[in-house]
């Protein structure tokens, strides 16, 4: 299997290139390149126009985005010979139709499969040749400087596949006594991925088997210092055990004898993630991610604990717009090197406006496909899928992120059983109860962090020119990350606006939330999903409490406002605290976040307590207040 040298061929494993015979095809600019990159990454699958729009624009797309995508596809068809046949139009988008030999990524996947099949058959020499052929296709980092968060996320998974291939090849060479030739390759990979302990583990073993014990000991000391100074953690137990074995000159470190029968290598093992075939790539971490250092430290400490018959778990909860997913993905980036068997992201859509929450069976299907299993090997029923998921992950070292949990019972059913795995969960409510889990609740950012986030968004020069107005804007946004990002985006797009001008708009608006919307993002829509999850009686109580003239309320005042006894009032208050629609200030004392109270005041006072069909808030002046029944 080699890359086609005649006709049309495309290269993704390095800078994006398209070739016709020996002629380099000019693709026609950044937009065309991003569209082509996504179509190639999803070769053979329909790519919706909305996905192409998301990949093409880093911020809010223009109103003409869909039209520009269609123009880009048309131009690519004209520039690439036979492009009309290669890029097919589908009802919801476009599909790239290529042979395996026309795309380097497809060949890489074929060599991956060939290596695993050869290893399963006991042919280690052929497996090594397949891994070498797979790695030879890479010309550098995949699609560098794409400028697209969507493409960068896909490339991160491709890089993980490349590193897994390198580690698999290293294991084969180490097992056949070819350690010396590995050292340079491993050092080169470690320079780009200094925190990937699985690479360092192989380097230590290669140095030892090459007769360079002292260098192996020095390499471990360097690694331990690096992890302590940069991340505040110790080397993994596996690396520490190898170090102790090197100190003892343990016979276990000798080159193992060749196996007498084929090794039992499961198809689609999680140690070899299938990059772009993963159903749920990780979301992008905002470039201006700010603050949350204390929360990150807590989560890293949980991840560093020694497991005890079950995975380590951290649950991140907080009100809508507080940045739970951004924090979780930030932590995943910091910890990725410690989990060589794979990183898995699953969005359960528990608070989605447009999509239903994933059920148990559908969630398990996504997880099993994330391990590389084809659909033909996945059982039809949830019980069979769960049994297979637990069996496949029982001895793996995985990092799993369950995002947007709605039903807490789902998490219990989806946990991998391995004590070496680490699970992150994001959830809007505090109702999730998991034994042994560390619960991290996100509040608003500090004033300093809020100003820093605004400065990153609008530019330091604009923020420094109006420090008082910038601080006031942060306060009017309630120091909520989503509100701050929306405010920053609006000011950034209006270069003639001053910060003070936007502050005046917020001060004088009938509803401050009307100003905190940009494109498809709005604080109102985010809070509405939490509100819709409330039982009808709690919705009614929330509306009435938000109409009070002050944000603070105690149990007695709540009982008077709601027309109930103190026990019922306190239950409603505590429920709203659990849902992060109310903040607890002390025993029996509560307070609204300013944007949450503004949202509550904008709601219609109907008996259903539901948002209007278009999701638009109603001005307070149009509300008729009735006491709760």
C-alpha cells in the first residue's frame, strides 16, 4: 500500500497539499483550505454545512457564512481536476469521495490495521514494517497553523494516533533487542511532548537495554524534576517502578523471549485511538482561558491519587455559562500524557436546547466506537453494550470526560471499572452523587480575572484606556465567563464602540440580557435550559423570588413571598441552590446572581412556567404578578 503517485492525491499528515500528477494544485486561500481539510478528515462521510461553517470561522460566523461555504466548494471543484466527482453534494452538506490510495490519512489507517492484524497473528516483523510504513507518511505536524479550533481538535487526535504508532513500534523493537536505534527517535518525540510519560518509560527502558544504565537514571531524575516544577506532581507509579527496577538491575528488564503463540490483541484497542473516527472530538479550549487555578490544582491532585478498585472521579458543577466544559478540557490537555490508553469525550447533551439527552444505549454505542470497535461488533442491547464496555476498559488507563450530564444515573452506568482510569464529569446541578468523587463547584471569576478575560477579548490597549469602565463592565456581567466573552465579542466587532459606551447600554437597557447576546450565543438561552429542567412548582417559586426588589432573601422572607410555610420555602430555596440558580450565603440566607435575577424577572408569569416558543424573554412591565397557589 503506497500513496498514489499519478492522478489526484491529497496530503493531510503535514501541511495540507493537493497534487495532480507532479503538479501542486493551488487551493485558493484559507477558507478553501479549511473546507477541504474538513472534507478530507471526514472522507466518505457527509459533512453538514453547519460543521463546515464552524470549522471555517474561529469566532462568530458572518451572516453569509453558508453562501461562502457553497462558493468555496464550487471553487475547489473547479481547481481540482475532476472535483465535481470527488466532492458530492448531499441533502445536508457534502461528501468527499476518494480511493484509499488518494489520501495519506487513509493509508495511515490501513497500515495501523495491518500492524494490529500482523501482531495478532504473531508476525512481529510484519507488524513492525506496517508501523514503520504508517509513520513514514508523516511530513510533520498535521495541518499546522490551520487557525481553526475544529481542525486543531481533529489534528490533536491524529497526533495521538501518531504517538501511539511510535510507541507500538518502540515496543516491538524493544522486544527484539533493537533498543539502541530507538533512543534518538524517542528523544525527538519527547521534545515535542515532554509530559508524555509513556514515551519516557520507553526511553528509560531503551537506555537500560542499550547498556546505558547511568543515563537512564539521570533521565528519570530529569523527568521527576520537570513534573514537580511544571505540574506539581510526581512521576506515575509505572515510571517509578521501572526506575526502581533499573536501580536493582532487575532480571525482569531483560529482552523477553519471542512468544510461542500469537498475542491476544483485541481489535480496536483503546491504546490505538482512531482519531477522526471518534464520534465526539474534544471541544476547543479558548485561547484566552483565564483563572480557575485553584480548581485546576484540586483536579490534578485527584488525578494523582492511587486508585482503589474504582476510577478516580472529579465532578465540575456550576451555573450555565461558568465555563465548566472549558475547565474540564483544559485539565484534559494537562493530563493527556498520563493516560496512554486513550482520551474519550462524550457529550450527553443533558442541557441541550436542540437535541435530546443521550440514553444509556446510545451513550455506550458512542463509547465503544471511541475504542475503535466497528458497529458490527457492538451488541444491540444496552446490557450487552455495558458488559462489553466494562470488559474492554477493565485494564486500561483512560481519561474520560462526560460532558453536560442530565441524568445522574447515567454516570454510574458508564464509569469504566479500571482503578487506573480518571473520569471528569460536568453538570449544572449539585445533585450528582458519586461515591469517592471530588466535587468542584464553579462560581463567578474574581474581579481581576474578569478584567483579564475582557482585556484578552477586546485588546489590552482598549481595556487599559478605560480601566474604570472595564471593571464596571465586568461587574455588570456578574463576572460570568460566558457574559464576559459575549460582551468582549460585541465590543471587538464594533471598533468605534468604547467600553464606556457599552457600559451605558447595559445600564440603560430594559433588560440587561438583551445586550448579552452575540450570534447564536446568549446568556438568556443558557439560563433557560436550567430553568426548563425545574419542576413546575419550583419554576413558579423561582419567578416570584426573582421579582423581589433585592437579590438577598432568607427563609422567612421567601415564605412570605411564596405564600408557603418555612419548610416548603426552604426546600425550594435549596433546590434552586442545587441547580445553581441561587447562591447560598450562610445558614438560611441566599442571594441571586444579578444575571440570574434579571433572567427570572424577564419570564412570563404563566401557569406552565415555560419559556415562550421562540425563547424570547418578556419585559417585566408586561408581567401580571399572581401569588403562587
